[in-house]
C-alpha cells in the first residue's frame, strides 16, 4: 500500500484542518497516511513516503513561520527523486504576499527532485465548503499522479 506523509504547521488551526481533510481523502483512496505537526518530525521522513505533502500557513507579510524554517531548509537538501508531492496552506488576502509559504515549499520540493503531483491549494483564512472539495480533488490528483509514475 502506498504511503503518504503529511507534515503541517498551523497557528490558528486552519492549516491543520486542511491537512486532516487531505488525510481523510487519501485514506478513502486506500493510501496509508502518516500525519504530523512540523515540530514533531524531520524533513528526512519524506524519504520513506511515496506521496509527500506539506501544509503551511504564511505568517505576516509572506514569511514562512519560524517553526517551519528547519523543515523548509532541510527539505531542499533531500533527494526526493521518484516521490510525488503536493503543497497546500492558508493565508490572508489582506496581505500583499498571499500564502507565499505555499509557493516556497513547492519550490523546495522541486529543488529536492520530487515530481509535482497536483496544483497547490491556497485557502483564504478558514476552510469553506468549496475548499473541502478542492482539497479532496487535490488528494485524488496526487494519487493519480503517483499511479502513473
């Protein structure tokens, strides 16, 4: 059974909710899932997974949260060739730099040699009904991409 690893950071609970939705959707697709908060794991745990997912919120004016910096930096040093990845996260459209941590983590996965499994998802603040549908489609597309490599 394929293994998906989800690592997330969440200050308000919004990104944690996103990670939980993706986790449930993957489990419904017969994917084994390990989900962890970013301060509890190392980026190297992605090397044991088939599908790698980061859920990241953006702090203030486009900053990666401090508790996610080690994950971000270490991720770029990994060799994730043959792995499929996806990134999702929350932000606030009030700020000029909306949910840019999502963009930065996508770049980090690409630098590590992972294959983009689906388009990134950005949610404005809290998860709404249409966001749930997008996150479920995000999970489904990750699995489809994984199955084609």
